[in-house]
C-alpha cells in the first residue's frame, strides 16, 4: 500500500469514522480530519487540502454527501472523491460517478478495499468493487428502464412504499411530509415510470429488486 496519502473523512456516525480512520491509519494512510456535516466537509477540504476525501452519502440532514461533492468540485476541480454509503441503490451509484467520483464503496466493505480505493483515487484512477461494477454494467445494458435510473433518492423511497401498498396518507405519515406533497410526488412517479395501477407498481418494484416478491 502506498504511504503518505492524506485523507479527509466525512460521516455523521463517529463510530464509523473512528473505525475507518484506525483501519486506514494501520495501512499507512493519514486521516487529516473528520467532518460531521456536508458543510464541515467543504470547509475542512478547503483548509486541509487532502489528497482524497471520503464522503458519506447520507448525513440525516437536508444536505448530502452529493451536495458536498458538488461544492468541493465547483472550487477544486481536481478533487479526488470516494463515496461511502450503506445505500447501494443504482440511482446513487450512477449519480456518484456522474459527479466525477473515483469510487463508491459500501460501509460493509473490507477496510482493505477502502484503502485500495483511496490509493487508486490518489493515482487518479477509478476503483470499482465487483458488485458495484456489475450494477453499473447492468445500468448500461438496461439504460433508463429501471426505477433506480429514472427516480431520485427521495422519489425512489416513496415509490417503494407505494409498491408495498401504502396509501398516500400512510406514506405522508411515515415520512413526515404533507399529504399534498406525497400526492404530487406519487403522481409524478407514475408519469415518469409509465405505470398507474397499484398492481403494476408492485410488479415493477419486484422486477428490479426494490421489494421482496
């Protein structure tokens, strides 16, 4: 493993960050800082100028790791970004690489895989875990056919609840959103996917592995 690589970690779970920081440190990679929010990630990147930044996708707030990446790349076009997430939905993977990420690594990966991703990103190369590479290949083959490709993250979450048979009122309560918002979004989802009957929505979700049969 190449030594001397300086990394910034951004995740809102201290235990996760500490674990990865220790693992990377044991492999000769220096963790310069640890950010808890997307805004902190941008500020620390600007201040520390790390070789690689590892961004969580979800921060439990309005902003996401994708937002942080956009802000960082807007000012530092040569930034080398790795996304770290427990969510490996196709839409997230596709958006991560569209933004210019060097790797997308799931949180349950072997620390050695994350270290390899850091090394490869530092060298300006892309790094694909086998399961991520397979999903990207499938995306290329099936184009925009899947809900994962056509819907953003929030819409995909609502689509899955629709497919599970929840009513708009139940979805609104589950997600703490207004009934009007859910009604508008659910209608937009149906238009994007070209399906309107509940049975077809469920069938489509099952077909693409979004819910269990």
